[in-house]
C-alpha cells in the first residue's frame, strides 16, 4: 500500500497564479486533512473532511478551497496565490475513531510550495 | 478541543533517557493523548497514544497520571536519529467533526 500520496512534491508559482494540490489515500480512511507548516509554527489545520461529501474549515482556511472528490481523494486549491502562502503542505488521513479507541493520522511526504 | 502546552525545545545527549512533558489541563473524559514524531522534510508519524496509566511500545513509553492533566513521553537511550519535533495532541474519541489540531511541538536535539 502506498498510504497517503501527495502531488506535486515541489512547485513554484507566481503571485496571482492558481494551483491545485492533490492528495490520495488507499487505506479506506473516512477523514482527510490539509495542514500547512511554516518555520517555528508547527502544523496548522487548513481544512478537513470527516467523510465523503463534507468539508469544514480549520484554523487558517482563508485563501484556500478544498474538494473531497471521493473517499480516496482530497484536493486543496489556491485560487490566487500569495507570497504568504509559501509553505510546506501536508495531507493526512485517518480512520474514524470508535467508541473506545483513537485512530492515528497518516501523513503524506508534503508539497513544498513557493510563491514568488 | 483541549489545549496542550509543551516545551519549545530540549537538548540531550546520546544514550540518555529523555522525558518530554505535556500539559493538558482541560482534557475531557473522552479525550485520548497522542504523540507524533516529525523528522526534517517528512510528515509527522504516530508513535504512541494512551488514555490513562502507562503505555509502552518499541519506540517509547507514555506516562499519564490519574488526573490526566499532563502526560510524559519517555524515550529510552536516545540516539542522534531521535532528533526530531515531538507533538503532543489531545484527541476526542467520537468527535463527530473529527477536527485535529497540532501545536508547535517540542524540538528535541540530541548531541553526541
């Protein structure tokens, strides 16, 4: 199994360009997440999807949109990229928790995005 | 969601035992305590979780006191390869919206 796959791994954009980051998981997980990581800031939640057909805002959703295309795929779109969106983006997935256990998240290797 | 507080950074030496403590004063009854490890240029990786008392696996031990307001991640006999950022999370079980927040983590630096 590949786990969580993110594409592309690297991308450079000019200010104002649009871009879609792709994420796919093959573990039949219900929940999927997008985080961004900036130096010294830890991971900040952008959007998440608890199930196919639902999406919710996280801590820093402004400037982003998401699509839960199906159970496997969760994409993140920058409609008009800004230098402040230069970051490393991580996608994660998780099997839904049961009554007596927590299910850990599985992360992809990240997409390194630079906005000039 | 319960907020966690952990040291920003720690240094230790190879062969030492390292303990990283996390405070979560407003932890709820249904919350689990989960720790992740992140190496440079990689996504975080789950290492251990627990609800109460002590949990041990091949990587680490997790100590949780009876009041559950804090937890301690213990790494035995660390090596240079344990240099990483360690995140403490409090995750609600049966949380319908499944929102999971990370903090800034603890940057652990192992010295030779």
